[in-house]
């Protein structure tokens, strides 16, 4: 019975031109499937594999992004105290796999302000500030960093937290040197010029200029300020587009 059905099927295929063509195509693909070319050809197989890799990377969270922003703070007041010039960073976005949300900020500062800070090392700390303090800061430059660079930034933060006390020195180990190491972890070109050691804003402006010249994607802009005019004030942003370094 099985042989009869097989002979009948073969006779049907060969007496119908369309079925005969389909049979030829089927056997052509099967015969060459061992080398992964078949009727598709090498270019079609390559395209299929690249598409599969793309969807695998998308599903694994490889396209997660974290934005690193460098802030400067001018001299002024905050709460019931005085806010001194300062440089610090913010991290926002997601990191894979799992697209975990990221919202953090870090800055290095002296734990207490006293006259002794002018000539001696004092206790220092890596601090995270409230949202209202961050809103008053001036974002000097922002860029998207990879998961690897994100982990490198967190490693710098952890290392600075563990420095033996007293760890803050106004002339050697302060907020400027902290953000400089963060920039190095993010693979940005930095300056070691001592003229920036007491000038957080000037250091970050120089960093933005160096990053732009090194073909890094860097955005720089001022935060939106409230105005009395009914028309909202737009945020001015200068973007330098280039390839990865």
C-alpha cells in the first residue's frame, strides 16, 4: 500500500508541470542545505543570520542607554547654608540586560567647611544631592555611555568612597579631580592643567571643547529658566555629531 501511494504521488508530480517545478525547487534546497546555501544563496543566508543576531541583541537589552551629564555649580546659597563652586555628575537612563532604570548623581566634597580646609586635608565624602540642588546646576556636557563605561564610572565612585580619611584636599584631591577621573572612565580627553584645580566650571568647559574636537557626541546646553512671558523659553542646545572614538 505504501509503495502504491509513493508511485501515485510521483506520477502526479511528473504529469503536472507546476508540481514538477515545486518538486525541483524542494530537492534543490534540500540537496544543498548541508552547506547552508540552498536556493537562497550565500548572501541570503548571511542576511538571515544578521537579522537573527539583531533581534537577539534587541531582546537581550544591548540597546540600553545611560546618559552621563557633567554639572557645574556657582557660588551661592542652598537651603540655610552657602553653596560653593562645585562640579558633579548625573546618570540617567537604562542599563541592560533587563533595562534597569538608572537615576543617580555623585559629587566629591568636604564633609565640613572650616578654615583648616585652606592649608590641610579634611574629611571628604562622595555625596548624592536632592533633585532641587540638581535642578540649580548648570549642565556643561552630556553624552551616552556604554554599559562598560557605566560600570567604569561606578568603579571610580566606589574607589573615591573608600579613600582613607582625611581624603579631601582643596589643592590636590577635590571635586575637579573627581570629575576628571569620571571623564577618563568615560574615555573623554581631559586636561591636567593645575589652573583648573579651583575652577570647576572652567574645567568642564575645557572638557566639552576637548570632547568636541575628539569627535565624541557631546551635547551642551543651559537648563530652562522660568520667565514671566507667556511664551515658554526654549532650551538652547549645541550638538556635535561624530563617530565613536
